[in-house]
């Protein structure tokens, strides 16, 4: 009887399940890891856009209506952006400069853009032409543009090199002048 039992074990299909699992589990693991890394990339992208939006909101808001309504300084705007990023667990030290070529409102020039390393490589442009009024009638709408890039890299266990993306945040907001 013992020989019949061993023949059943050797001739059975129990080993094929292990072989199938050895083929399928790494692919399933790779798929789940890819979903995680792309979800994290989307989260970082949403965070940097939120931070740029908060910086633009501070840039267009009045600072003090009774004391001359001074323009918000670039360091204050950069501070808001970095604080927002830190609150979400994204390192603001990795910000790199990104300078799109905006169209400026009449009478202004590219000197209205401020990009400096002491402002954490965040480009802040004032008097940017955003759009015209309804059906192209009336003067153009002017506002502020806050833009920067953030490097994001993710690596899966199988590729030799990590895949790197430059996530761009470019937010424009109408001025409340």
C-alpha cells in the first residue's frame, strides 16, 4: 500500500499549482507595486499643485487695505508653498526652477518674474495676462503665476534604473488689485 501512495503523490497534479504560483505571484506583485508607485506620484502631483495654488492665493490677496495694500513679497509666497508641501510630507528642498513664458499685461515686462534660490526656486510672475473677458470683449484679465518643478522617481524591483519624472506645477490666479 505504501508504494501506491507514493505513486499518487508523484503522479498527481499538486506540483503544477506551485509552478503556476511561481509564475503568477511575481507578476501580481509587480502590478500591485506599480499601482502603489503611480498612486504616490499622483499624490505628490496633487500636493505640489495645491501648494502652488495656495501660493498664488496669497500672492493675489490684499495684504492690508488700510495701510496701502502692499504687494506680497516673494519670500512670503515661497514660505506658504513650502509650508503646504511640508504639511503633506513632500520635501520642498527638492523644488527646481521652472519658468514658463507667460504673456504679460500691457505696460509690464518679464522683470515681473522673480526666481531666486532664496525663494526655493519658485517662479512668481505678477501682471500675467490670463484671459480676456466673455467672448473676447473688454480688457485682458491680469493676475499672478506661481510655477515650479518637483522631481519624482520611482523604481520597481526589476528595472535596473529608477524611472524619474519632472512634475510641473503652474498655477495662475486672477489678481484682486
